[in-house]
């Protein structure tokens, strides 16, 4: 995973690298050359290879100038447009001129006619005006030339150097004239502000390049946030040996369903199968069995006692009797919020013994030996949907869970669990999920645009994907089923949450791409793309 840092942390990393012999000039050269390689590899097929660089006075401008000089060597037609004053004797500027490129200063283009012509004739715009140190407001001498871009209905591809100009790389705030990049090439690490809104809407695709920072810099030990990518997920996924059988890939039990929410169980159960679970047991109230059982023939079904279609307190005995070989237990899809179901949840978390069988009713908190049987091993738990809201009514619920669990709240559920408002959660997503994962001692998946996963030890993983294709009922049930399916195959809770969230987001993107729109995507459409995303992720080509 790629490190995700604040601007201050990046400054410290560069300072430590400089002290160890990797000078600032060398870092800039490394960045510029790597930037040129990305541009040439991605866009070198364009017929004219015409690139316009928007150059500021700082390090981003330096990175861009080095890249432009290298692109001249690769056969590109290069123009450097100096938005902020750089001395014409600047060695980086002279390199452009000496290599046959064109340099135009904004002082020579008072009406911006030359800038408009250059935009019109370019294949690529390289945005190297402002860097990670930018803070609002944007000065007029920079906003004025940027406003020229608004006159065009279509623009060339825009590549941002480290960040689009006008983005605050800590807060994620943007200015009105910020250019929408198609590609942002980040140097060594990704800055946290880029994965916040509204900045995330301006960055396009992110590519991270190596600038030579030593891996043993002390500051790296203080960085606990990272961005998930395909390579990381590929390494996390369980092996699929040729001599495997269904037991090799675990057994998931999913508890949920009610008269009002039948479909959620089907979505979660099929999703668990789609990520590779060997067997899925669906524990549902008997009232909905006839309605859904025939729709997923791969499932085995456990019929639970119910009251008017909602799971009741007596169901905990049935669950305990069917825990054999269960390696992951998901609670919540379609569960409902009835009082009887709350009592069921309390039974699961509180340890009690019945006088007849000495059965461990509170198996989630503490499993004990039942009559004539060895102690049952405790499955890893995943709490989703209504189960999260029911936890609110159980004092010290997090202390009753002796094994690390996964919670998958959306912002509304996170607000309910914490007593905060939704705005308070959304305004500090990383801080909130990190603090409560530590306080509760469990893995928390804060869903939404750019989902964040936090471990009790303070590690946070960001899914750099946002799509309205996932903004429909049932997609959360798909995610929780995927996470449970991965845990069931032996993955650790945090890794399963990270991999599940990334695969889920990619499936949403794939569903939208397949249909050419994001408006009518359903949870079932997302499930239909899980296989494709797994094929794409596990491919080594």
C-alpha cells in the first residue's frame, strides 16, 4: 500500500532524505524524470505529441520543467508557459530553450491570446503551477490565467504534478478555478487532502512514482495511513490450491432477514460465495423461508424462531447448535429493529447457561464446553446494518466480544453508534473511525465515498474510489457478505475488510462501466461484477 501523509509529514520525509545524502535537487530530478516517463508511456501514442506545461515558481514548477526537458528528448513538442515569474537564466528554463523547446512568460501575454492558442493546439496540459504548500486564497495573478480554461468546451488531457493547482493538500479544499486533472502524478506518497472532498473530484486517476526516498527514514515509522491498490489486494487474497474442497474455504453463517427485509440475506449470502467462501449457512426467521430459499440453491438454511416475522430471543439456542465449523459469522442484513430481535442480540452477547443442557447461549462473548462436546472455537464476527443499531442498546457491547470483530457502518450508523451527528462524522472521517476502532478494540469500516478501514492499533486504509453506482439499497449487504466470505477463508479481520472494501468498490465501478451509466445500478448488478473484478485482480499479466 502507498503511504498517505500530511504536508508536514512529507516535509519531514524530504528533510530526513536530504540529511542522509539524497539532496533536494536530486529528489526534484528524480521526480521530473519519473513524471516524464509516466506521460510518455501513457500519451506517447498521440500523433503530434504536443504538450503545454503551466509552470509555477516552486518545486512543482521545477518538477514540470525537468519532465518537459526529458520529453523533448523523447520527441515531444514542448512549450513551457511561465505562470509565475522564474528567471529566464534559471537552469531548468534554459534547458528547455537549449533543447529546442519554447518558453513563454505570462508577462509577454497580457491578453492570454497565446495561452488560448497553446491550449487549443496541445494534446496534454501539464499543471505544475502550485504544489502541496498552497493555502487559500488564490492570488489574482494565478486565477486570471486559470480562468482562460473555462472558455473551452473541451480541453486536452490534464496531468497534475503532485496535486492539481488550487487544492489544499491537507484539508482537501479547492478554489473555484482549480483545473480538473485527468491524471495526478504523486511524488513518493499521496497527500491526505487529495482523498477528501471536494479535492477528490479534481484529481482524476492517481499514479505514484518513486523519487528515491530511502525506505528506512524514521518518519515512515510514524505514518499509519495508506491507500489500497490492486497489487496489495492480490497479495492478501487466500490461495486456491488444486486439492481444495469446500471445507478448505471455510463456512460462513449469516444471521438476518425479517418480513420487511427478505432480500438482504440473499445479497449477502451470494456475495460471500462470489468471493470464494466454501459454504454459506443462512439463518433466517421461518416466516421468510418460502419466499427466498429457492432463489439461492447453494445455501443451506437454518430456520429460526420468530415473532411476527422477526427473529426472537429463542433463536440464540438454534444458532449455537449450528456453529460447528463456522469460521465467519455475519449478523445484521435485513435483521430489523424489533424488541424481540434486540433480546436475541443481548442473548448472543451475554453469557448464560440453561439449567438443562448447560448450553453456552452467550457464545459471542465466551464459548464454553457443552454437554459431551469439546469447546467450540469462536468464529470471527461481522456486524452490519440493523445489528449495528441494536448494539447501541447493549451496554459495553464491545467489551463482551473476546475476539476481534468487524463493524461496517455507513455515516448514519456511525453517528448512532458514537452519539455524534452525521456532519461531525463526515467532517473528520479519518479521525473518527481511527479513534473509535481504538476505543472499541475492533476493526471499523466507515463506508462512503473513499471508504476508510481502521484497526485498533491505529492503522488506517483508504479505498481511493467513489462512485454513485454504489449509492443504492443493498450494496452494503453485498459488502458485508464479501468481508464475511473472505474472513471465512482464513483472512485476518483487517485484511478481509480492506480487500473486501476494495473489491466491492471496484465491482461498483465495473458495473457502471458495463452499463455506461451510474443511475440504474442495483446491488445485484454489483454482485454480477465480483467475478470480473477478482479475475482482473488476480491476473499476473
